[in-house]
C-alpha cells in the first residue's frame, strides 16, 4: 500500500505538491515521491510509480487527490482572480514538524511580540483582545474574525505602528488564509499558506500573496515573508513532540487561543490521525 | 558613508555582514535579492554584473565591490574598526589564528549551511548525509578547541584574545542554525555555550532563525 | 537504601559553573530526558522538563527574566523558580495565571563542582557522598562527549586504567600522567558525557597533556564501539 497514512482526511482531499511551473520535476507527498509533468497542451499529470494520480492545477499550484475520490472540491480563493491584486509566490520552505502545528502557528497572534518583535508585534503590546471564531456550516471552514493586534510594522510597505485587523480562515487541515489591512482602506490583503505534507513530521510550506501593493518589488515582498517565516522556524522545529496532541492534557490553551482550540476540536471531529500524537497515558 | 549590500534575510553569510556593519557603526542599504524561489543570484544579469560565482553577500562600498562573506569581514574590520582593532587584531599570531578559523567558516558553509539548504530550501541534489557528517566533524573540532582553551585560559572566544573577533562572527551563524539542517548541538556543550555567549553580546541583532537576547 | 544505590539516581548533568545565576539556560540530558537547566538570581538550581506546558516548545529557546522566572520563547509565558508554576500569560496581562499550568520540575543539588539532577520524584535528599566524587581544589579539564551508550563507556574505562569508586559512575584514573576523577552521565541512548576533573593546573603543560589524552580516550572508545 503506498503512502505513509491511510487517513481519509489526507487521501480523499486535494493536497498541494508545489507550483504548477518548473515541470517536469518530482515532489514528496505522504512518504512517496511523485513525478509531475505537463502535456504539450498544458494538462498536468502526476504519477506514483506506474500509477496515474488525480491532479488539477489551481491558483498557480498543482493539487493531487491520492485516493482519486475527492470528498469535496478544492476551496474557493476569489482573491486570486480579483483585478488589481498582484499575486506573488514566495516559494516553498521545508519545516521539520507536523503541518498541523504550522497551521496553528499561522493562526496565532499571541506570539507576535515574542517571535516577530519590531515586525508584527512589540512588548508590552502583548494583549490579545477577544475575537470571534465560527465554523461555516456550508463549507466546513473555520473563520476567525474581529481579530486585531498592535503592530510596529505590518508589512514591507508600512513604516509606523498601528492596530492591524486580521481575519483567518482554515480551508483544509493543511491550508489556511489570513486577511489583513492593505494599502486600500476598503480591501484586505490575503496571504495563503498551503502545506505540502511530506510525512507526519515534515511539510513544505508554500506561501502565496494576493496583495494590493503597487510599490514594493517582488524581492522585497518575498524578503519580508521569509523574514517572518524564518523567525517561526526554530519555534516550529523545537516542539518537544513534533506531532500535535488532539487528546489528553499535555498542552493547555488559554483564552486567546480560541482559534487553535477550535482548530483542534475541528480536527478531532473529523477523525484526524495524520500528523497527530497519540494521547499520553 | 553607506555600504550597499546585496542581501537575503535567510542567508547566514549575509547576516555576518549586516551584523559587522552594525558593530562598526557603518550605515548600509540592503538590495533585496530574490534568492528563493527566484534564484536571482544565479541569473545571467547577476553573474555578469554583480558576482560571477552567483553567491551572496556582495558589497559595493562607494564603487569598491567585494564578494565572499569572510573577505568582506576582513575588509570592513580593517577599514572601519576603531584604533583598538579588536575585530581583526594586528598581532601576527592572532591574525594567523583568525585566518585559520575563517577557513573553518568556509568548511561550516560547505557542510552545515548546505544541509540547511537541502532541508529548508529543497536543494535535494546535495548529499545530505555527507553534509551532516562533515558538519559534525567540524563542530567537534570547534567544541574541543573551545572547551580546552576555556579550561586552560578562561578565554571563551575562538582566538586567544579576551574579545570576539571576525573569526567568531564568521563561524557563528551556521553553527547556530545547525538544527535547521538536521544537525543537533546536543553533543557539543562548549559550542552551545559559545553560541549563547555570542547571542548575548551587546548590539547583537540576530537574524530570522537566531533570536537576539531579549530584555531581562 | 544504601548510599551507593541512592546516588546512582543522581545524574551529573553539567558543571555547576556552567549554569550561571539569573543568566543562561543550558540544555541538559539524563537517560533520554531533556532538561532545561538554569539558576534563579539567588543561585538556586532549576532542572525542568525541557517543554512549556502551553504548546510543548522547548524552554531552552527562552530566557531567564526578572531574576526568578523563565519565559518561554513562543508566547512569553513566565514560570517561577522553585515550583515551576506559571505566573504570567502576556496575552492576558490582567488575568491571574491558571493554577494548573506548571513546568515539570526535578530535584537538583550542587556538589563537588557539579550540578546533579534526580529524575525520580521521591523527595530524596542528595547523599553526602556526591560531594566526595571530586577532590577539593581540583579543576575541570573539560566535559568530553562520546557518541556511544554509557554502558560502552563503563566497559572501556577499566581497560584504560580507571577504577570505579564507591559511587556509581564516579571513576578514578589518570590521563596524560595526571590523576583524574571522571563522572559519567548517561545522556541519551547513543550519547554519554564524561566530566573530567584533574589536579593539573589550568594553562599548564600537564593540563594540555590531559586534553590530548582525553581526545585519544574518546577516539579509542568510539572506535571500539563501532566494531
């Protein structure tokens, strides 16, 4: 049996395997090496050994459904096509931890003053104000709204401190989006985090920006994202256990962890096993 | 004066130059290079106009262009350090020791930095096990040296002088980032102490992946 | 319980001088248990499971703050020396810290220039014989680390002229013609620490010979274990 897991949350869903460009190449997924290429007419193909896998190209990435029986369509990402936005692929960065912990870190604001000082937060502005978290019944996606946090510099183009407004969205166990104040007062910038699950304890984190920004160069935007992600990396790679515990009392949330509490419950309710730790006795 | 630096935030070699400029009180302007995913440092334009080796960092000090992190440290310390010359001491024996450890910094780049490029940036063509073995061998030499020198003299930097030099700065970042390449520092207690000491130097700003010391 | 068996359960995790009051946090290891070693400003030694109870990030990435607290690097949660109790959560500055959030602490003792840690939570005091493991006035030559199990080191020390003393894992012998007290730590399944104390003076030729002989001992033991 191929693949390192039989968890249907992984096998029956669309999993990102990297950019739609730069083909032919190989990609690591669920413990296996896939071969990716395109036809002369641009149709993508994915192969594991001699077996063809179900694959589609969306949002500049290739997505594979390992079982060939996707339980749902790939999530919607309307900002990708929205006029006026620039789309910047910030590349894939390998991280040695369960992807579930990477998503949880992406959803968290309380770490901004400690992990991203002078960028996304600053002591003593550490308080996390109450915000709202819901699961959308129609899409089964998690939404966190009314999030706000004081930041000295929220992106490459901001030079002064301000309260920045955030929304978070979890589309799949390994895909999330955050929306924050942009240059345009009525629009939000979007940052997509799509994790390629290499195995239970390794991912490649692909970041895609859908921004309203006519000022910064691609290199500047990518440098900022890598600065932020590089600060998270030693934290992510130094969890004493790499897999996320969904049961037991090894880890204790607090009030500001509402999104992560919802995310862990949401994973539990769908029977998530991949990337999780068994409960300690 | 303002030194132009062709820069990338996740490069430990670029960090060496940024930190040196800060410690020397020299202003700089970073020119962001799309190292990943764009591989801009390997583009025809970069090879032709900035560095034929296709590597970062490169500085342009009002027309004086220099590549190679260790060479840049030698230049900056020689030109901008104060009269004490503590970063690149003039004493022949100390200078010889500095050169020896700058060569070690190249070995650390060849092994530990390469392992990190493999794991973090997907450089899958590299022989990862050879990189990790090489890094552990280099780290053992460093750990032995630091442990023995500290026991014998109480000194805690690489060169036999009371203050850190460019030798320490050159060897530091890829040791501190070794975990990102799958190399554990558990077995190197003297090296771990040296990393802690270096991070706590006044004015140390770190880089993404190496925390500066926060306020106590 | 006789004194020898009691001290077997105390692990020499680090030289005392390496863990500085109110300053650094040192990663420690004992029988595969990861530890965060630090001292409060008053010098009291702390050995905690290297894991913040919030999201399991290692305490060794954090820092000592306010003289008597350890702050986790992730969200800045602060834990007080002694009890290990969480006393501050910066995300909610006005809220009293939850009672049930606590770092897991282990018993510690400074003796003979070493910091010792006991993994068993039985409240036992450190036996006085720990203080006899290193003669007064001796100097630490270095902590040697060997990429082999502690059992391999034990088996190799006698053929290299070391004799076991009354205290388990405290050995006496010579390296480079200087007398040596060697304290063995079972750190991880394939990693051992050997703390080497000697009467050779720091900076002396005798100390330099101890260092060379120590590296030779390490290479002999590692080569033998790989066959």
